[in-house]
C-alpha cells in the first residue's frame, strides 16, 4: 500500500513547492528576543514574532518557571480532572479572569484547543454561529465540529452581520464570533458595533483575543477596554503563546456557567494533558507583571507609533492598524518575497505574505513590533526598508 500512497504524497509536496507555497523553517539558535542569531551564524533583528510585550525571554518569567520546575516538577502526566490540577493552574485561571474582568477561566494546551473545544459543548443544531470570514483557522475548525447552523459575514462587515442576525432569528441561540485583531492587517474588529447588534438581535458575543490581548486598549486589556464594552462579551478565548510569555497554552474566559459547562464537556480539556507547572507559574508571573505596571504595553505602543510615523514619512503605504501588526503594502507577490529576502540580507527578519494568505494583489510585508525593541532597532529596520525600497523602486 505505502508505495502508491508515497507517490501521491510526493506529487502533493511537489505541487506545493511549484506553487511557491512550501514553508521552510529558519533555525534560530538564541532565545526569542529582538536580536536573534540564525543557525548559519548571521544575526538578525526580529520583527516577526508575536512576542508583543517582550515576555518570551523576560527574567522574571524565566525565574518563575524555574521555581515551579524545582518545587513542582516537570510534567503532570494527567488531564485536569483526574490528577492534573495544581494550585498553580487555578491561580493562572484566576489571573486570566482578573485581567479580562470575567467570572472564571479554563486553561487548554493551546488556544487552538480552546477554540476547537468551545462550540460543540455549548451549541447544537438548534443554534446559529455567525462568524467573520477572516477568523482564525482554529475557530473555523471548532465551528466545523459543532452541529449549529453556520453563517459567515465578510471581514468586519456590519451590514452583512446584521443580515445574518435577521436570518438567524429562527434559531434558538445565536453567537457572533470574531477575532479581536485580524492578523494580516492588524485591524481591530468593530466590537462596539458587534455588541450593539448582539443586543438588538439577541445574540451572544465571542471574541478571540489572541492578537489583541496585551496590545489593544489603554492598558492592553483587549477589545473590552478599547471599546469600553465590559460586561457585553460573553466569551473570550486567548493564547499564552503570544503577548503573555509565548510558551504554550490557551484559555477560554467569560461567564461562570459557560466555563463550568466547558469543564464538564469540552473535549480538548477532558482528553488532553494538563499544562506543565512551569508554564502555569510563569503565566501567573506574566499577568502579575502586567498588573504591576503598564510600562511594557506603553513601550510597545510607542514603538508602533514611532515605526509607522517614520515609515510613512519615508513614503511607504501601510494599512491602518490599532495593534502591534503593521502591514507594509507592496501588492505584488514576487516583490514581497524579494523584498523580505533583501531585508534579511540587511539583518532585518520580516515576512512577506501573498495569496492565498492575503487576497490576490494585496501582497505585503508584515512587521510586528514589540516592547522588546529598542529605538535603535526600529531605526535600523526603517533604514533597511528605505534602502531596499529604493533599490526595488517601491519608494523614490
Ligand atoms: C495564534 C492564534 C491562535 C492559536 O493560538 P495557540 O495558542 O498558538 O494555539 C488562535 N486564534 C488566533 C486568533 C490566533 O492568532
């Protein structure tokens, strides 16, 4: 059997390669931080990590993980409900709830699992899930696992959402589902309008805060803070893999009965291992750091502002953003790849995205700013953008 299957796999891989979509992994031999070193020995300034607050290699976070490892060991060898719950897990759930001002939280091995295990336990064929077209793959997969009626509206299109809500009045429960920040443009979802429509048409609201938490809002508390809609969002999901230390782990947080039912019925929670103590304690420390001071968030915001201003002054076109994601528009797919390759030669690690990751003719370089970047890093990045931009006739 394997021979014929192997031929099939070889052809599939060749087709991916021929389409220019083959993902190669660059090997990094340093911690995740602003300045990284690649396997070949070359140094680069990193502008493509989700390390928004610089916590991935923060001394206090590392120390907390080390302490937990010494005090509580390495792994749990159990799911939560058998013998995999330590006080540290409950502390982290409490820290998540405090941060989002919600009633309770439940941890998962990843936000992919939080989204994968969210819909099926709560909704069935009598209900409606109304989802933004640009929502993350894990939301799409989670919705697929649920028997609810599916509706989809174009990215942030409130007229289409309203149309879906009208049609969905026939269903028992309705839930509007959106990413907080969309990862390719950096735009924040219009959650104020979504909440208003939810009230008008009697729907629940769920927001995936993976790219927005730690970033948007005056202290980085996410879309509720940004739009002042505390109390109106029923369910949030999020990741510990981006702003909050970047290791692993995800969560769902919101109203207590929702979380309680997920603990009983959510399959990735019931049937997958508990987070390691080191990750739990480091997570608690990350939230503690953010409760103590807004310094990291403020620095990250200032970096976005500074970078955008200098890039725009240099003549680059950028998508409007309310997050740490800056899309430098190039439009042409080939150009985006050449541009990114030249940037790496200049010591700046950024990634060019093109169809099908973004719409056809909308190729771009995505730059992710972090509190870990110093102004000199930003200056170097802008200088490289200007040099390569002139060379490739993007700016003059
Ligand atoms: C990154 C991301 C996820 C996945 O998070 P993991 O914890 O890495 O699984 C889910 N949703 C959104 C919107 C994301 O950006």
